[in-house]
C-alpha cells in the first residue's frame, strides 16, 4: 500500500498571513511555555505505600509553593492550587495584554491509620510531594497476607 501525501502550494496570501501572525503567535507561545501552568487541568498523581507511610507525588510544573492549598477534613485530603499570570507589552504602535488563570483541585480519601498531625508536604522542581506517615499501631499490626487469584 502506498502512502499519499497532499501538500498545499505556498501562496502569497498564505505567506503574508503567516508573516503577519508570526510575531503574535511567538509572543503568545512564549507566554504559554512549558513552565507555565496554563495547560494543566488535573495534575498526574503517583501514590505509593511502604511500611511506614503513604506518598503522593503530583506533577505541577510552573507553580510556586504559595500557590498550593492542602487541607485535611476528616478523612478527605484536598490538594488545590490557583495561579494567575498577566503579561503586558507596550510599544509606541501597539499595546498587548494577556491574562491566564488556572486552577485545579484533587481530593483523596485517606485511610484512618495515618498520623494526621504529621503529614508533610514539599514542592521541588515541579513536583509536589506529600508524605502521610502511618500511626504506630498500624505499623505493628501491618501483616502481609497473600491472596490467591482465582
């Protein structure tokens, strides 16, 4: 089977339009670069467990630690963030303003066997890490049981 590619011949109109739009596209592209929070709707989360704790890692690049709000209400852990960015460029011929507002909220039911007063959160290099230590009673009673697949 042959592959057919179709291409549109470059025209003066297309070239002019691209040249006209390019500075705006480049400027907007620089505003929405990879360090920005704009495209983030719900961050990816990794949850791991070891003998002593549960660990959550959220991929949230472009944020500052002040942007996060972490709350534990009962057994519901909610992690949310808001970020607003403004960019303005002035020239003698034009003035451009861009605004970007982004937010997310993720909630998790946490087990009763954690030490709620010892939850720790750190943000570094675009990753928000939470450590939820298990209480001493659950560490002592934590037996491993093998379950057969039927």
